[in-house]
C-alpha cells in the first residue's frame, strides 16, 4: 500500500467522525475542576451565607419564571399532571364564570356595610353573603361534574380526587392573575 493510499484518521473511524482535536482529560482532572467553586471562595461565614442566599434567589427566580410560562417541571405538586391541566384548560375556556366576578360583589358588599352600617341591615347582608357562597358552590359543583366526566372519557384510570376544590379555587381568580397562566382562549373547545 502506498503512502497516498493509507486512510486518514477521520476515514478510519467508524462513521467518518472527525477528531475532537484534543486529548481526553483524566477523570480525576474533570472531578477536580467540577468541585472547585465557580467564583472566588468566600473569606468568611458571612460571605458564604450571602453567596448561598444569592444562589437561592437566582434559582427561585428561574423557577418562578418557568412557572409563569407554565413549564411542567416548575409547577407545584398541586398543579401537576394531565388531570389538573385538563381542569385548568376547561375552566379557562369558559366564556362566563360567575365566580370570577364574585370578588367585585364582595367589595360592593363591604362598601355597603360601611355606608349603611352593620347594625341596620345585618340580616340582609348575611343572606347576601350566603347567596354568594351558594353561587360559588353551585358553579364549582357543576364544573367539577363536567371535568370529572371529561377525565373519565379522555384519561381513564386517572384520579379525580380534589378536582372540584381545585376548579373552585381557579375559577374565583381573575383570568389575568391565574397561576399557572392561561393556555387557551375563551370559547375554545376542550
């Protein structure tokens, strides 16, 4: 075989991969580099604590940003899973949720309490409060029943435990303040 006919190192490799251009580091060197701190080591306990706090704040900020984007890994345990995602999408797709606007009725009720005085019409205000609670409960039970039926149809075998309470808590929040954020538009079919 002539010198010009000898295969190059790239050709002799399986798959024709090119060389990385540097030797492979020893395992002990890699581990030593990994164990070294990223910045200068803290001079005392106070600096070490400050660095630790800053790392925790940075991690928490990253997690909150990911949660606001709706990434599954960053969600709290109560919001994870396909059943909760289906419930969120169902509630967020509803055009009119009475529970969402109940907060304004409660503010009006508190205002009436201060304007009219608590002693004059306390029984009427109490009935209004019970009416508000009954309205929220009725709407939550209705939507809970609907979501449970959807889960049984689309995700057979999944648990629906606590889904009505989860729906009630999500429904009473204004659409813009819901966390995890809304993924569907009003009126979308789920």
